[in-house]
C-alpha cells in the first residue's frame, strides 16, 4: 500500500509540474534571502550577517533595491542602520568571493519582535483566475498563493490602482500570509499584498559581468580576504545566468576550477582571479585567469569558455576550425613561435609541442580564434600570456573528388593543384630541377619530383607525375602547406589558413 501511495504521489508531482510548466516561465530565477543584522554600511553597500549561522553577504546598492517597512510595506530610507535587524533578498547571482557579493533586490526594515514578516516573490505563472480570486505560482514552482477580492492590494511608490486583474507573470510582490499548507506545491492565502514592480521574465541566458573594481583596478573587482587557514583569494569569478539546464554545468565547472585552484595553494600563497568577456555577435567568450604570485615560481592558469551567443552552446576548437583543428592550430602556433624574437619562447623539453587536446582559447570581438597560454607555460614571464590568432575569416577549403586520388604502396596521393593557391604561398614549377618552388615571406623552398625530402623533412613518398599532372602525398598538405584534410565517402576536403 505504501508503495502504491508513493507511486501516486510521484505521478501527481510529475503531472503538477507538467501542467504548471505550460503556463509558467521555468527560466525565471527567484532571489535568495538572508535574515540578520547590518554590520557595515555605506552609500554603496551593506554587509549583512545571518542571525542563523553567522555567514555574511555583501549587498551592493547600486541597482536601487526596494526598501520597505515590515508592517506597512511602504518605502523608507536606508541609512544609519548599523546593528538593525533586516530581511534582505538578493541575487539571484552571487560572486564566489569571501564573503559573497550580490545585488540587493529588497530590504525589509523595522521588524517588530515576534512579527511574521512578509515574503517576497515573483509571479511565475497564473494557476487560476476568476473575478473573485487569482492563484499564482512563486518560489520556483514550490508555492501557490491565493488572493481574493477581499485582500488589500497596494502599489509600492506609484499611485496606480492594483486589482486582481492586474496581477500577472513577472510581478514582484510583497505578501503577508500567516501560514502555509504543507502540500506540494505548498498553498498560502495572502491577507495583504504590495505590488513592488515588474521583473524581467525573458529568461534570457547571459553572463554577469565582473563587478566594478573596489580599488580602480580595471576589469574586475578586487576583494581580498583570508580563506581557510593559510591562503588568500582575491578577485571575482564569472557567473552564468538563465536557463539552469544550460548554465548550471558552466557554473559547476567554475566552482570546480576555484576549488581545485585553492586546494593546490601552498601555505602563505594567494590567488587572484580576473575575468574578461568577449562577444563578436556570434560567440560569447569568457577568459578567466588565476594568477598565483611567487618570488621563485609564480604560476598562471587560464580557463576559457566559448559559447554561441544565442543559446550558450559550448564550443570546441574542432567546432570552430574543423575536424583537423589540432593540426591546423599547432601549425599556426609553431610558425608564430618560429617567427618570434629569440628568447621569447622556451626551447628544448619545455618548448611547445603539438596540441593533443583543446587548449585554452576564445573568440575575440573581431571574430578571431585566439589560443592563449598562461605565463610560464611555453614562454618566460616577460612574454606575458602568449596568444596565437587564427582568423575564422581566413579559413579556406578545397574539395578533391575520389577520381582525382590514387593510392600506391599504402600512400594516398592527390594532385598538387588540388590546392590551387596554397595558404600564403606562391607556387611555381621549376623546369630545371623538375621541382615545385614555393615562396612565402621572402623564403623559398623546393620540393622535387622523385625526392621525398623537403627542408629536412621526410615525406611518406616522393612527388610523381602522372598524365602530365604532378601528384603529391597527403603529407605534403600537412607538413609543407600546414593544412589539414577530412576524408569523407567520395570527397576529400583540404582545409587550412590563408595567412
């Protein structure tokens, strides 16, 4: 019998969620709540300490939060309230600094001893409406509130008339109700309601930009405090907002980055997180840098998120550069390192090696894929955080049909002219040497028919001539031209970067 009841309750829960989802806005995020005392204040923020567990939250006041009297629900001034008891609603976005920081939404003051304070809620959906009452959902689908034609309804600051008909999705309400029926969803009858305003109910996803600096450092907020017993944390971390199923994994990943970073700190070390956000209209990128200073061996770790701006789909390097992205990116990086000044990058064991997994990368405001390494990863600190640019507009593709390809001794050959204009190269035929002359950036190279060597590199096989056409092994396209290729059923696509 108990099992049957449990199944029926589960079915009712699923059914109720399905019904309410049809008329609600599941992406609407409710703010968080703290009940406690003001321990610090100025014109820009309040520092509130919870009366329950002693935790603290820094509430920024720059967004002009509602400040309401606990009994009347009407506006009041917020000043000289150190040690005052308050109830504050904030967020829903909170930085991962210590203490966390967020924007204040509502502050309830003048709370009499023993008085049941009102509750703040945003109308998520209308469950039922008639001329005499309206039922609506709040608290992330957890509570249905009923107000009737007898319930006092009032505006907050304006003189507008609030009626049952004017209560709608997105309304920010202050509600007084003495008790809640513990069903699912829970039920409450309000005996007084103040309509504060209207929330943004678009449900759009986005990123909370780094908060303005507290000490004029550009781009991020610096808030330094001891964390744990032996290290210090400063800066802010990015917070993604909107549909939880989309942004939830991203925020979990950021939390993991923070936890792993501070767990690896040695005693006395500190870490500073900085955040930069890019948007070229198609992609939104977040670059998060964790810098750990040290006299002997400072460290810098770079973490990036590349997302489509429209729906925040996570992008890999292959999504942007194609299936042979690592080869293409490795070629670009190697060439830029080769062309750099002596000493700008490490050599030997610490030198850059071919990519075998996604590096940290982002798309800048100009649509350029930028691969970024932390300081000291592939170069001395004086080089900074080295970046290597691959303009998406510079990617080129050529298709070769299966009829143009032949295989000999296991080596696949394609006509040299499969790439009529190799990326960045000028190509010509040298009759005297029966060779292919390539010139780029003032340097010339020669690949001779019948010889499988090119500037010290050994190709799979030497170029050959068939039916008056010069054929080269596919290694030529990778080793010589720095392109990649994708084998499909009847077509081989050769792609590379025109630079």
